[in-house]
């Protein structure tokens, strides 16, 4: 057996153990755990969606700024920063980090600021979509904080 085959077998075995661990963990969960997992899943999903929307809006704004529309500069910077915060929050929420509450608080605040900047351009569908995603993410983060008792 060559090294490649050994790596494949080991990788497959580790993946199988991971799947089994997840299955056993979920099978043993109580109703409260399901509610907890649902809240985590919703928040992580909204954070991920918002990060993608912010990244897209950043590129949109960068093009506008390059074309001379300097009034989009503040939104451009907020979009890229908000996307980073959302990405971090989504990852921490997904792995149930002890810093989930800190990340969700920061994410909600970043989303509020980004949404406010994007909403200054109501005729721009791209920015409107970013503002909506930010508002939904902020709401999910605040719901997560309530779920955590914060």
C-alpha cells in the first residue's frame, strides 16, 4: 500500500468518525438543544449571507467611487468592514465559541452602521439589498443574544 492510499484510508476513517460524532450528538439532543441549534443555525446563516452581500456591495461601491461618485466611499468602507465582522461572527457562532455573544453584539452594531450607510441610496437596488441583508443579520444576532440570555 502506498502513501496516497494510506492517506485516503485515514481521511475516510476520520470523516466517518466525524459523521458518527455529529449523528450521536444530534440524536442525543433534547428539545432545548434543538432550539439552541436552530438559533445557532439561523444566526450563522444570516451572518454568512450578509457577509456575501456586503462583499458584493463593496465591489459595487468601489466601482462607483472609481467612476467619480465619492459619496459612496463611506458605504464602501463600511461594507468591507461589516463583511469581515459578519464572517467572524458566523464562524464563532457556528462553532459555539464562548465569544459568540461578543461577536453577535459587534456584528449587530456593524450591520446597523452598514445598513444606515447603504440606505442613503434608496434608488440603488444593490445597496438596498445590502441594507436589507444587514438589517436581517442584525436582527438574527440580537435574537441570538436573547437566546443566550445576554
